[in-house]
């Protein structure tokens, strides 16, 4: 039984009274503890797909039809208040630019503790220890000092680890990572990916990883879905995608990957 | 453009008053300075649409011709201020260093003076004339455009397309005129539009106090000068020029807001 | 192969200023004693991560910013006018074009500045340049915002080529583009170099890209060149630990 089942999802943008389709007929399944990579170029609809899962859509966009079944419930039918309980606790997100998603005027410790208190219902002291322990697990040095630092004082890589810590604070069943390492250096990227894998093995969650970088996909995916112009054009196990791609767009991506994605 | 309501409304108001100013001779048969002893302080009627003043002059005519003076002073004064401000501000921002420091200190010093009283003081000791008023207002309002263009250019300077212009060999003059200014003028334009309303306000104030445009040349401000003594008996002398000033300034404010939205 | 340009003992410190007379109170060392030489007709690769100083190095090479110490040397037989013979393509195609200028004006500007062709031939030359980068003359009266990232980068290339340069400095020219567009552009750069007999300094953090295009490679870390050598040597027998780390991360 799949953890997440997206059935025939259609999302449109509303501009000047006109409705422009962004994603059409998207079907996607993720099993427990599986890593599914959603790959495609910019504008292919991968981010919108991931945001639609918990109805985190930007202002002018709307789900026109489809279902998103998570642990037996259709998330799209839930009210905002009910969805809030799912977001963060059951389904967590990690985005590309950690610095813009972390509040610049609160300390790292403050933000971490807020998430912990909100979802685990413990008091401040307990939250503090949990937060420090989380930071330690992300292999950040001097976690105590970091608790009192602000996002702008840390590098992109460090902030991404903090963000990861925040997302995992509540032991979600599904982690959605949208281009989490695109803005980072290649050495930092390798570390973040290693960390992600460690957490996944230890805590046990499903991972929906969005990227345009096929070499990255190859390193972490169990299965890959290729998106192109708002549709899923191919879906296969990671080895099959690389050895026997069927859709012309997949083949084009692989051609590019051979040229510049592979050493 | 209709979608941008502020822009539309503002433009409509200003076109209205501009038309009034330009077409003044055709809109009224009375000379603004024509004194008519037999028709002093007449309320609005069929013969005198907006009434007459204490010298029997047709108020409507004075307001139409007054539009010419108030609008031109407003626009010219802001023109002077903007040209001066853009000139100093862009050079300071582009060359930086001591030049920039000095200019900013000059701006700070000028801003220490309460502008209106500064203008009042200067107006009191100089010959009141349209030319002088434009100069006085212009020379005391260049600071805001200077600061605006400076901050725009400082941030634009580091943008890649400016570096690219340098790399292909563009001279400093070319970079400032073709690359920096066209991209930096947006906020300055919005500020200038607002400034015209402000300048009209200042001119009206000066003329109201007798230090601005001198009668018999009509300006909305000096028409109001009479209203001090006639408020009880001739409400039209206060209301109509007052309304003209109010609506015109509102018009410029709407236009500025509309431009701001457009420039984004 | 003759040397066409050289960076000799280049150091750059960004000073932190304060006060009315901009007094210097501290500094950030961006580049430390850089030595780099470029041979005519070669493709020199500069590999470094963000913050390594590679963009600063590019800007100093083009004398867009001054070095704190050291010399930028150009071969006087090959490079007579810096602003014409050496051109640069920047990383961000969304910021490298003046949003208020039409494509025609953008590309013709170098032609005008350096008086490369007489006035009446400018239009034809611009069409030629557009065709060379794979765009058609319809682009003339359009603005940059009407084009995609890859197309904008091509417009930047057309602008650079308008000056008829001998050396092209490319600062992460494809990094902000989609994967398939990156691959196309890389092929295009390789073709262009052959056709126009250019010399490249190609800056990138992507080792696969560098491997495809560069003959000789410099590796830069925190403002210092930690290793240099031919492409084969660097990829097969990296000596410095940082180079080895980079290769390991890319392969892993």
C-alpha cells in the first residue's frame, strides 16, 4: 500500500481571467521509505506538483481536479486547519534557498524550538535539549553556540543542515526536498546528501527528491519520474531510466547528462 | 492603462486643468484683470459663473488664467529641482569617494532648514516674480531627487549589465546616460510628479502671503489672499480657488501613485 | 603557442571603509598572489567553488576592478585594445543585459564604440551576429525580458563577438541554464572557438564541463591557485588534496 498516491492531478494558473494549465494528469506513487526522484527542467511543473500535495500553492494557482491520498486520506479535501497538522508533522519540506525560508530576525534555536514545541507539545527546556541534539546529529560543530546564532551568520550549507533538522524534528513520514543542494557547492552538496541518506536510514521516511540534475538523481533514487511541460512522461526504476530511456525527452536529458553531468 | 485607476484618474484631472489653462482665452469673455465697479462681490450667476471678487473681476476667468501660472510654476520648479538633483546625485553615486561624501553632507545641511520658512525668508528679501519663485523652489528641493537617483545608481552600478557595458568599452558618460539613468529615473519621476503638487502648494502659500505672484496677474494663491477679508460675505472667493488647488494636487498625487504602480 | 596574456602576482584585498573620508579599517583578501597565463588559441579552465575568487579574478583580468598588487600583462602584438580584444560573458543572463535597451541597440553598441563597421553597415552586421548565435533578425526590436535564459546568453555572446575579440573570458556561462540547454551551449562554445580562432578562459565549478572543453586547468581555492596542469594530468593524477576532494565529490 503506497504512502502517497497522487491521482490525476491538474493544476492551473489564473491570469487575467484566463486559466492556464500548469500540470496535467499527474499520477505518482511513493511507497514507505522509498526515494522517488522527480526530475525535469525548469518550468516542467515539478515544484508545483510537490507543493500541491499539501495545498501550499501560490496565490493565483488552483487545483482543478485530482486526488492526493496520504495514509488513506485525500489531502485535497481537508480543511486548512486539518492540513496544518499534516504539514511539518507528517509531510515536511526542504527547499532550495534555506536562508530565505528561515526567519532572519529569530535565532536558529528559537525557530527550531518553535517547531518542536508546536508539534511535539513539550515545554521549552525539553525543546531546547531536543533542538541541540538535532543539530548535533546534523554534524554541525558547536551546536550550543549555533542555537544563539542568526541565519545570516551561517553559510548556505550550514543553513541547509538547520533546515533539514527542522524538517526532521517531527519525524515526518514523507520528506519533500525541492532542489535542496542546487545552490550549494559540490563538496557541501555531497555532505548534505550523505546526511540525508543517514537520516533516512535511521529515522525511516519516504523521500520525494526534486532536481534537474540527473547525476544527483542517479546517486540517490530508487525510482525516477521525468516531468516535461506539466506532465509525467516517463517513470521507471533508476537503472532502467539510464539504460533504456523510452520517452524522447528522457533521451534528451540523458544526452545532456552524458555530456556535462558525468565525469 | 484603464486598469490602473490611479493613473487614469490622475491623468484625467491634470488634462482637465491643463486644458483649462491653455484654453483660458476661449473659455471666458472676461479679462482676468478687468475691473468692474458695478459688479463687486457678486455671487455665482449666469453672467459670472463663479462670481466676482472685491474689484468686480470675474472669478472664473481669474481661475482659468491662474491655472496657467500655478501649473507652470509647479512644473518648472520641479524641473529645475530634478535636473539639479539628478546631475549632482548621479555624479556623486558614479564617482563615489570624496565627491560623494561632500555631496551627501551638503544634502544633510540643506535638509536642516525647514524648507517652507527658508523659501519664505528668501522670498521676503527678493523681488517677487514668477522667475524668482521657480528658482527659489527649485534650488531648495533638489535634495530629494539627488538622494533618490544616488541610491538607485549605487545599487545599479554593481549589476552585471553595467559591468558588461564597461567591458565593451563604453565611456563613463555613455554608461551614465545610456545605461544608468534610463534604469534609475523611475523613482525620480514618481517623486517629481508628487513634487509638482508640492510646488503648487508652496507657490499658493507664498502668493497667499503676498510674497509670490503679484496681482493683477492671477494665481490661485493670490486670489485666496482676498478670501481673508471676504470669507463671511463671499464664500466663492475662498471655495473655488481652494477647490482648484485641492483637486490639482490630488490629481498629481494620483498620477504619482499610478506611475509608481506602473514602474513597479 | 604564444602567450597572449598573463596574471603576474595578482593580489586583491577588498577594504572596509568607514567615516567621512572613507578611512580604511580592515580588509578581505579575495586573491592571494595569483599567477596565471593564457596561451593563444588554448582553452584554459579555472575550477573553483563559490567564494573562491574566480569572478574577482575575471574582473581583474579585464581591468573592471583594480588589483591591489601585481600586474596584468597583455601581449602587445596580440592585444592592442583591451576593451575590444578581450570580452567577457557573465554567469547570470538575467542581469547581463540592460532591460531598457532593445536587442539591436545592445548588440550594435560595441560596433559603434569601436567603429568596427561604417554606420550604414551596422544593421547587416547585427543580423550576421544574431545568425551566428542562432537567433533571427526578428529579435531586433525586442527587449531582453522577452527571451529565455539560454537565448539571453546567446545575445550576450553576440554582443561580445561584435567587438571581434581575440580572448573570451567565460564566467560560469552555462551554470544558470537548464541541463539540456547547458549541453547545447557547451557544444556551441566549442564550435565557436574553432570557427573564430578564439582563446578562452573558461571558469566553472562543474568538472564534467571543464573536462570537455579545457586543455589546461587551474584549480583555485579561497583566493589561491592550489594546482595547475594539463587536463589529462589534473583528472588522472590530481596532486593537491582539494583537487582530489573535488573529483571525489563529482564522481561519488
